[in-house]
């Protein structure tokens, strides 16, 4: 199935080393990957496995020590601020803590207008911009008229998370990287957020990359799963292959850590 899709983001031997000598830490260790248009990918690992460092490398927020990233089949070039901004029009992120993603001095109107400007709509009539912002908010069950002139910190955590997705609705990137996007909200809101993301994927053919420790979420949403341990991909394949027929002890341990209501909990590995 993946082979029929166009390649959008891939990496060869991607490595990130922090520090020198005895202080050296290999956070990401020679990983290879290939993500396709419209594919839903989960990169699963415990805290400290290197998955968030990898996410920052994919976004171009930190540089690679070794290896290459390819965007749409071409070696990525983000050597200047302008090239970086063009890249960011195509790849966006939703983070675990939505509050830290907002400039506290910018009102919600400015947050959304920034997205319209990024997509080249800066010269559109004001009424058209309001219509676009209203539609984006409506997509995530928010009312723009209730948000206008407010600051993001005046919203609840769930509303802030939904506003992040309204931004993505306006930006329409080719790739969305979601780093633990639902870990701070309740189960009902979590299902809603995932539903919004799936709708976006279907509407604009966006590639979704989830960075998560939640192997249940990975199985539920993903076409492809990568299991990350100590900076390496130890196992990858379709969600069914990896979750239902795990080959690696680490993957089996992650699965054993998921409590099952109908079974006695195994605490021997804790």
C-alpha cells in the first residue's frame, strides 16, 4: 500500500549526538525511514528513547550530526531563514503543551491571521479573512466570535489544543507532526482531537506523524509504526505486523505495559 504513494519525507543514517567525549550522548542513532503522502505513522518509544529529538530534526529545529533528510525526494536545504520558512509552510507541528506554542502577547485573531499570511493571503479583504478564521474555528467546534480579542491563555487546555488544529486547517501543510498531542486532555476530548486530525488527513491528503509513548494509540490510528529504543528504530512495519506480531523484546515489553481490564496485571517487569 505504501509503495503506491508518493514519498514525502525520508531519512538515511540520521544521527544526533549531544556533547563531547565522556559527556557524549547519542540521542538518535543512524535511523532510516520513508514516510509517504497521506500515510499515518507513529513513532513509539519511552521517555528518553530519542523520539522527540528526532521530531525536532524533522522540523528543522535542530541540525543533524550525520545523515540526510529528504523532502519530496530531494535533499532538504534549510540553510537560510527564507528556505526554512518555505519548509515550515509544508511541515507543521502540534506539541504536548499547547500553551507553550503560543506567543502570550498575541491575541487569537493574530495567531490565525499569521497562518493566513503564511499561505499568501495577507492582501485578502478583511471580511474574507474573518470568513476563513470563522470556518477554521468551526471545523474544531469553536466559535470565532467568542474567541476574537481573547488571548490563548484565556482558553482551557482542550480549547487551546483545538485552536492549534484550527491553525493547521488554515495552513494546510503537507506534513503534520504531532508530539503527544492528546496527553494533556481528557479521554473524550482526545477522541475528538484525533477525529479532527483524521478529517484533515482525508480532506487535504496530509501525512500525519505521531510521536507517542502510547502503543494503543499507535495501533488505533496508524498505517505504519516505528518502535524506537535508545535512539534506534528496533522494529517497524504495518501496525498489524508490529503490534499483533512483535519481534523485539522491547516492543513486547511496551505491549505488556498496557493494562488490560480482563487480565491480571503483570507487575514483574515494573
